[in-house]
């Protein structure tokens, strides 16, 4: 269906009215005023209008102190911003941006009133991130001039703006607001009209899964948040982010997404309803998943759920020597980590040559650290001396901890644990670095399942701080206590989780990646737009398709199949596009082609 033609102008949108002066509306008004636009801020609350002026005065004063604005420029910005409690103040606007609460009734009331106030060529934009732009447009007298303009919070800092078209939107309107976004120094991404658009469409499903994980008491709020920050490089953990967004807002967005998709992953976790209805909406109320110093404060304070310092109190076992099985990147990285912490390490592989090659790789890594000034040549040499390569697992006879980092194949790992059972001394802890296989299946391959635990390091092990500590129903308390203490001694951050597919990080990360693939598969958005949206709008260090190509599409597909098999949720079924690429041998950077093509090395 072709979008209707219109007389809407392509000229710059010079005068802009912002309706709704909450945090987001005020931030948008600041961005516009600092970019030279005349801005009318409108809110039914006189107090909100006054607060918006105060906020703009404070933020521009900070900019002057930081030498980002001159005092004259600040005066000009403030002069370009005026407020009103009357919607009629929008009469001369070229563009109106509505940023009222996420309610069809409220937004439709605003749009109906604007129809009788603004010029026929004025563009009307909604700042919704959850409601249908098409439904709002259809209720307008001029649906061709209505579109979505979704800024991200805080608007002055976040670069992403999603420009949302309905089937009714005139191309001229899209062009005008896209040019405006560029003039504001933002990066506009064109998207179609569906709840959550790109960034929130991917983000809120992930946040919902994290809330459900916490509600199921699978892991603590602190461990879930630490896992995603340290394991994925995210600026905030999901539960802290839900508190920042507002638990009630998140619930509204998810309800809208579920109404459209009927995907169980979008059905709001019951805890979101419970917290919302109890008034525990996050930072703005002073309490949500966490407790805060005061309503509106970002400072978390201790509450009844805060873990006690000092661990469990269960005494651990002494660990002086460590055996690492494997010769790949992960095995050599883990061996390097333990040796740097002063542990004697036996690095065993299927042959003496493979073990020597793995030690040589560690030597190169340590040399790079010396070159970068992170350690002295003497410290590097003494670290390397602590590592003994071996072509036989019999050399694990005296180690206190035997840890495997071999292929992600259950049969291979079970065979290795049977070997550990025979050669390791009584009381030795036996650990697996699996990222997706059941730890208890490794434990059952031994006669001492109480001594078996998961220690999931992240790649590259020397740099990544996170270790997921995975207890089975058979793991002894002192084994768990030992591994947690050991993680802290080797300067890693341990998080506790139970023995189920994906643990914390992969169980939250891979459904998000899978949903990104589905967006491309459904021609909703391009690879580049999705990657840009998640980096600019979500603060992710890499976009989902960059990450998939780095991890390997075959590895990603294998993990998604494990998650689908374990949880039996149709929403976790791997996207057919991912399966097709793997079948075609397009596995990512390692093959030169995945979602993108790469130069052969």
C-alpha cells in the first residue's frame, strides 16, 4: 500500500512544541533548544513546567562549567525555551512531539485536540515506545502527518532516535523528522510500526526473562545483574535497568508487545505486576527490585534481600595446585589466570606437543602484558615457570582442582570425568567449564559426584572477570565454598546459579540474539539498523549480528537448540535464517562469512 501524498513541507522544522514535560519531554526540549530550535514546552501541570525550566537552567549551567557552552550560548538556549499549560501554545509549531503517559486514551485526546489547533502542514510525532503509531494516526484528522519519534533516556546523551512510520505516514513527514534528527546530532533509524520497535523490542524481552529468572529464585538479583554486566559488557544489569525504566512502564510495554506477538517471552513476568500494583515501581518510588536511598535516588541501600558479606561461612578445601585439561584458547587462558595468581598449574592435553603449544600461547600472552606495562618481565617468567605441560592426564594425580576446558561435547566430557575419577586424589575438586551442558551429567560419570561443580569462565579468560559457579543437586557445600573463595583469589567475580541450560548469561543472551535474527528474517529492519539501535539505544558494546559473527553461528545455534530443548518454549526455537546460514557453512568471522562478509586473513 503506497503512503498517501501530502503537502507537508521538507523545510527545516524550526519551531517545535513538546507536550509532556516529564524527564523525557524535558530532555527532548533541551536537545532541541541547544540545536537552535524555538521550543514550546507544554504540560497541564504548572509545577512540571516550572521544573522543566529549572532542569534546563541546571543542565546548561553544568555545560558552561564544563566549557561545553559559553555563558552567551546558555542565555540563547534559555531564551529559546518557553512553557505553557495550554495546548493552544502549539498553534505556530512546525512539529509537535507528544511525550505523555503510555495510554491510548491520553495520547488520542492530545492528538484530537491538536487537530483543531495546529496548521494542516504541522508534523505530529508521538514519543511512544509501546503503543501503535498506526492506531494513533488513524484517529487523527490528518493521519499522513503522524509518525513516531522515539528518543532514548537520557535524551541529551543517547544518540539513537527511532523514526517510526505507519502505512499512513507521508514520506515528506518522515524526511522532515529524519533531517531534524540529523541536525540534532542524533542517529536516526527508520523502523516500522510494531510494539517496542527495534531497540525496546529486543531489550524488553531480555528484561522480562531476567525478571522471570529472579522470580523463579534461580539466581539473586545481584548475581543476575553482575553476570550480564561482566559477561556481556553491558552498562547496567537487567533488574537495575528495570528499576531505572520503571517496573510499571516495563509492564505496559510488554503487555503491548505480547498483545501483538503472542510470544510467551513477551508475556510480562508475574513479578512485574506484583511490584507495579504494590507501588514498587523502581527508582522513582524508592523501591523496586532494589531499595533506594529515597524516591528518585540512584543510590542503592541494603535491604532484607542484600547478601551478607563474608560468604556462606562453610570452610573450604585448600587449593594449591590446579590441573587444566585442554589445549585450546580457553584452556590456555584459564591456566594463565591460575598461574598469575600463584598456583602451580599442570596443563594437560592429548599429546605433549599440544600441551607445549598451549604453554607457548600463554608465553606470548604474558609477553604482550609485559609490552603493555601490565607486568614485569620477571613476573611473566615466574608465572610461566608455574605451568607444567603434560601429554597425559595421569599428571593430575596430586592436583587439588582438576578443571576441563575441552570440546563442548557431553560424551567427550563424560569420558574425561571418568579419567579424572581414576587419576585424581580423594578430596580433589573436579570442575567443568561447560557453557550449556548439564554439569550433573559430568558428575554422574564419576564415583564422587559431590566433588563436581561447574566453573564457567568467559572468553578471553585473562580479561573477563565473570565466572558462573554452577552447583548441581549433588555438589557438596564445602566444594561450592572452595570454588567461590578461589574465584576471588584469582580476581574473578563469582555468581551462583543452578544446573540448567544456559546458566545466567547464555539463558538471557541467546534468546535476545535469536529475536534479532527473527527481525531480519521478517524484513522488519536491516542488520545495520538493528546493530546501531542496540549499541546506541541499549549501550551494548556490540550489536547482535556483530556478536553472532564473533561467537560463531554454529556455536550460537547449538546453544539455542539446548535452550529450546530444555525449556520447551516455542519462542526459543532457533530462527530458520540462523539454521540456513549454518547449513550453508556461513559460520561468521571464522569462515569469512556469516551475517556479514569478512576479508580472508
